[in-house]
C-alpha cells in the first residue's frame, strides 16, 4: 500500500490542506506508512483541527464530543464486526444477522414526540443523510398518494429549497413543479395556487429553513391554498435538515409540531445540529403512511422492507443515542438558544457597521453582501446571487462551534476591508 499526495491541493487562509489518496497495488502486502506518508496524514489532521473553528459557511457542527464513544467502540472490540441494520427497526426478530435495530428504534422513539408524533402512530429509520431522508419522504409520499388515488402525483417545492429535492424528483421520475420563492427564500402561496394541477394529487415538500437564506415556508398559508381544492389529495413532507434539529428546543418548537402544522413526514440531519462526525439523519412518518407502502416481504430477513435502503449503518444509531444520552433535552436547549443568540448578535453588529445583512425569523443563518475574496476564503463562506438583494451574497451559519470570539475576528477582518 502506498500513499500519494494529490496534485493541486487546496489552500485556505494560506495554509496547505493535505489531500491523501490511497493507492493500492494488487498483490502488494500491507505495510505501515513511511515517515513521509505519515507526515502527509498528520498535516491533513492538523489542518482540519486548526481550521474547523473558522468553517462558517456550511451547516456542520464541529463541536463534536464522541471521544468516549470511540473509546467504548475500541475497548469493546465492536469495530471487529460488520454490523448491518438491514431490517425494519419496528419489526425486530430474534436471531438472524448482527444489527443495532433496537438502538435505531430507541433513537426514533426519542425524536418522534419532539415533532408531534404519537408513539403508537410512529415509524421511522436512521438515514445516511438529509438527502436520504428526503428521498424517503418523496418516495413514501408518492406511493401513498398513488395507492389512495390511483394517480401519479405532482411534486411541488420552492425554487429556494435544497437542490436534493429537485434531483430526487428526477431520480424517482416524479413530475416536478418549481414554485417561485420571495426574496427571503419562502414559497409564495399565490404562485403555488397558480401552478396547481387540479386533477392530480399533490406531493408538497415544505422547506423548513432553505439552504442559503434560512427561509421557512409558511405552512399555514400554503395549506390554506390547498384547502380551496378539497378534491386534491395531499401528502406533506417537511425538509428540515438543519432547522429541524434545533427548533424543538426553542420558542419556535410548534413550527415542527405536526399537531400544530399537519405534515405526514419529516427529514432531519444528524450531522448538522446534533454533532455527528459523519453524514446521518432521521426520517419520521406515521404507521398509516408506512402501512400504505409496498411492504416487499423478504423471506431471508423474515420481515417487510418498506424502506429504500436494504443495508443501513448500525453505527449511526449508536452514535446518535450516545449523543442523546450525553446532552439530552437540556443540553440541546442550551445549544439551540446559544446559536440563535449569536446569530442575532452578528446581525446587529453588521447593522452597526452598515454592512447589508438579513436574518430570518427562527434562523441561525445570517446572509449579507459578499465580502472581499480573502475573507470569503478564510471563513469558507458559501456564495449566492440574488439581484433582488443587490447581487453577490454570502452567509454565515452560526453553529455550535461558531463562537463569539471567532465572529469578532470575522467582523474585525470585514471592518479592515471596508
């Protein structure tokens, strides 16, 4: 085995970010990295550790505390087995393959009530990502509507929602209608009404925090439009990748409570607010929706397989459960409130500077006129463009690791460039 340092390595803030590719030659016995190869890996690790504090532009929580989990994982020798959650966590059978389904079920049971699901009418899985959760929401919604109406649905989503929704409609061959959004990323109810197909069921995808602006679709206003057309059968899926993580722990918790704003399924990321160290998420829906899917009874798994994926990570549920036990509702509440307070503080400071900026209600994402290139690169700021707001934009997603002192560094740099 040999390590090859990739050409064209990325630089950020003038520091080398080492990229490593593993090159494996057939028939070559394993050998430990040479000192030079180890140095490449060490530089990469040092870069990650040094620059995570200034990773402002994307919704990842770098304040990760899984040291105790990995100590258990190594000490218990659990890492020496391939454990696979191929199965329904709500239909756990004795024996069979190695899995962590009971832990996956525990994760779903913990989160379900936070989104207004009753435990006796709850089904879900731990997903590979927010996109995987949306894939299940769109798939389950489509099949549910087809079974009820014998018609293929039309999917409606705003043009400001995460691009995965558009991609998934293409992958699943679902007719898609992109509904225009306003300048702050919210689906416009009047535009939805003008685009409704009256003789087809509606698969609504509501954005609970759009990717760049943090816009939240007004479910009440959009549902009022749909209520004018009682003959249209509707399934509502909520894409709440980031906001769905922290909103249950804030004064805005009703925004993701299906008892207040009815919806049929919701997807939430685990690697954003909750602090997973790799992509993961949860998909939640009702037993009624699950029971109106093709069960795909699989004899060798001794059960029905309504989910898209056969193999699923058994490690992600264990990590999520570890995080839940570590922080609990109290810890999550402190983190959520801290994020929103720091986002409001940043917006106020930008206002004081006279730097054009916006912050939507319920949001931890401050978006603003794009700074000079050096600042964009130093803080890894995501770009966007909207002529309605003056053109080139950037944003800061105030996650747990985005502390006040680092935000002050950003403001000092911005002030020096004015």
